[in-house]
């Protein structure tokens, strides 16, 4: 079978509908968009970093320095993350996809390698001298069940609760709540002084994340994983999660308008001092430093229900953004090898980490500058492993179609007046999208 015939088969498979789902994320993106296959002297990328974000500026800076050293031009296109899977899928079908894609391993991208939209990069680790760059955990997160490495890990993350300690103190609360009873009491005290408690971007990706967070504060990771595999929200575990999140909603824990808020909305409300609690990840640390540096923020975990199987409040951590090689990138592999190797040079990767992004490099591989890192970044790495029970987000295992449907259904959990029956039906319908 010729390479061109294989390529035509791959396009046909993708055109059949394998690259149509939306995905979650916490930032924006960058790609070529020229409509041409890349050869020799150019590299094109598509990423979830916006051009004016610290990560986007880093990527553009790397491209400029790489061209100066090698003569190879790098063109970065930026696309909002929810549009990235569809944008990329269409380009693959047309045969015009960028050489490299920088996005998360959630939703539709989990199908890319199996469907020929990207290539296995396992062999490149040794060939390109990158075997010592990544931690075992980072590589494990990006390795599929067939032992294939789907992308080069770039951005590791943690995802804790943020507490505005000054607002809590004004409400008479001296420490972040660690139990549901304390959370409910703190929420009532905050409302009494005119402050919203826990603001959630319920119309955006924080909605399923908070549903999952509540679930892990109630039941074991094994039980929640089994629920997400079966989609049987009417069973005992499903009803525990549904009744739990509605209990918190009815007790006034979530900000009144959470169901209609996006991710930027929730951050803006917290940064403006309108809400005292936020669930946000390491991708937000640099923004916090630049836009609300004077807030007295303490990071921690989500409080535990009485039935919690763990002793410490719950937070998330894992791998988010990776660098994927496309079929066009495989055809342009000499230039791709040079650029990827350039990005992962210690001094270049350290620049990425130093703007507040937690990279998966091996301990000792990077020399980080604590003087320039966002304070929350440093605090998160020092405190969260000791003070919280750290889980990977359970929904990362869902199929792309269920992921999209779950995200939409989760919004209902933050709508005042939602009943357990209504939420159960919405959740079960989401899993029927399988």
C-alpha cells in the first residue's frame, strides 16, 4: 500500500465523523491556516495558547529565535480551545493540517492517534535525545492503552481551590473550610456580608470539573470511575453525587448566577472581590499575579463530605497540553525534529515554566527562577501535595461525545430549583451519546 493511498484512507476515516467533538480547556491557541502542506523551510503550529497570553508570547519568541538559528520559519495560529478540535479535524481531512498541534488530551483529541490524525511519537524520544526530559508520570499520562505515546508532554498542571482569606476573615471565618458543614456555614456568613461564596463558571468547562470535584469529596475514586464508565446515574453512587451537589447548591454554596457564567466570568468575579472561593488551575496563576496581585489568596482542597473516603480536602493535578505531530509534520520530520528539540532545551523550557506553567520535565532538568515565578505557582507546588488529596480529573477517561454532553448537562447542577430527577435524567442522556 502506497503512502498516498494510506493518506487517502486516513482522510476518509476522519471525514466519516471522527473529529467532530468539542473539548474542554482553560486557555486559547495558535496554527498556520495557510492551506498548504509544509516543506523544508517552514514549521506550522496550532495551539490552545492565545497570542497575547504569556504562553503564546513564549511560543512566538521561540519561533523567532529558532528561525534566527536555523533559517526555518515558524508560523503560529491561535484558535480558541473549544474550536481547536474541529479546526484541526477539517484541516486533516483537507490534507492541510499544521505540523504540530498543542492542545489537551481530553475529548476528541483522545481519538486522533487511533484515527490517523496524529502520529505515535514514542520512537522519537530516543532518536531525538529527549528520553531524559520527561518524568515517568508525564509519559504515562500521554501513553495510550496500546503503549503509544500520543504527544510530547508540555504542560503539567495542578487545579486547587482558591480562597480569598480577607473576605473570609470579614465573614468571621479564620481558615478555609475543610468539611461540608464548614463550607455551608462559611457560605452563609459570606452572604450575610454581601459576598458570594463559591463562584463557578457553570456554562463552561468548570461545571463538569466541579461536579467531579464534589463526587471525589463524597465517594472513592474507584466508585466515581465506575460511575463514569457505566453512566448509571440512577444507581447508588450516581445519586450520592447528584444529591450531594444539589445539597450544596440549595445551601447557597455556589454563587447565584453560576449557571450562566463562563470561565473568564468566574475569574473576574473572584478577582474583583465579589466571590470568596474559586476553583481554578495553574494556568491562572500568571493572570492572578498581573490582574489581582493584592488579593490574599490561600490555595487548598475542596472540603470533604462526612462520607469521604479520604482525610484531606480534594484537588486535581495531571497533564494538560502536549505537542502532537501531525501526518504533515511526519512528512516534514527533519524540521519538526529540530523545532521540538529546540523547545525542550532546558533554557527554553525553563522560560515556559518560569512564566507560571508547570512543566513535566524531570527533577533537576530545569533551573527555575523563584524570583519571577507567580507566587501562587510556588505555593501550589510546595503546599498542595502535602495538604490535599490529589486526583486526576475522572472525566478525562470519557469518550469525546460523552465529554461534550456531560459538560452541557453539568450546567444544570448550578441552576436554582433543579431537582435530583431532572439532573439524573440529564446526566443519563449525556451518557447515551456514547
